[in-house]
């Protein structure tokens, strides 16, 4: 009797695990799509521009409303799907799990949105502090000097570096010293928004006899 009962528990599932593949895929697609899609959307040029004009209190309220709505939606969807899974597993809807994945994934994408918002608001506040006036040659010179000092300060190894401005209106940032073309390209890519904000159009560098440049 004991052996017979054990055999019943260990009976093959006749591929029932693979039968739930569409539901599992729907859950994963909904969750990952919502999370990554929200982050990508927030980093687009149009959304960055829109986020820069949103006040902090409004942004926080929208985030809280989104989280609350997603939690409530996920709760009721999960209850409904569990009830269906218990009574009639074959009727479990892939679309229902897709929606559950979206409800779970959207809040997980919020950290990327918050980081983007903090960045664009910082730039907007700096722009307003200048009184909405265009950045001047002096602004670019001061930026170049601060940048060189910061690079030397955070560098993992000692380096000598100076920065200046050149070109008509001082729109070219020149770096001379211990910085090569690869580092220059990475630096330009990382600081592109800041460089554009103060009016730089190109970054040029010279390390010994080697010269390089990168478009902003």
C-alpha cells in the first residue's frame, strides 16, 4: 500500500509543466517589457524635456499613484489567476499573466525614471540659476577649469591635465596632458548633456604628440 501511494505522488505529469509555457512567457514579457520600457521611455529626449518641467511634489505624487495602482491591480489579478489555476488550470489566461507582469514590472522600472528625473531637474535648476541666459565664454572657461581639476582629483592614478577653450566663441574644449583618445571619447559621451548645456560643440585633446577630437 505504501509503495502504491508513493507511486501515485511520483506519477509523471504528462508534460503539464510545458503546457504552462505561454503563461510563463506572458508573465516574463509583461514584467521585463514594462520595467525596461519605462526606463527607456524616461530617457528619451522628449521625456527628458518633459520631466525637466515637472515639480518634485507632482513627480512624487505621480510615482506614488503609479505604485498604488500597480499594487492594487497586481493583487486582484493574482487572486483571480490563483482561483482559476486551482479550479481549472487549463483555463489560465496568458493575457492575464501578461497584465500581472506589467503591474509588477512598472514599479520596478521607477528607479531608472527617478534617476533620470533627478538628473534633468538638476540641469534645469542650473539653467534657471543663470537667468535663462545663454552660457557665455566665461562660463565655458570656468567649466573647463573645474572639469580638469575633477578629472585629476578622481583619477585612480596621478596624472597631469590642463583644460582651456578655443575656437570662435570658445566652443571647443581642449584637454592637454594625460588623457588619450579612448578616455576622451568616453568622457565626452558621459558629459554630453553638460557640454551641450554650456555651449561646447567639440572636445579636442593632445597627449604628447598624439591628438584626438570628439564631437559633442
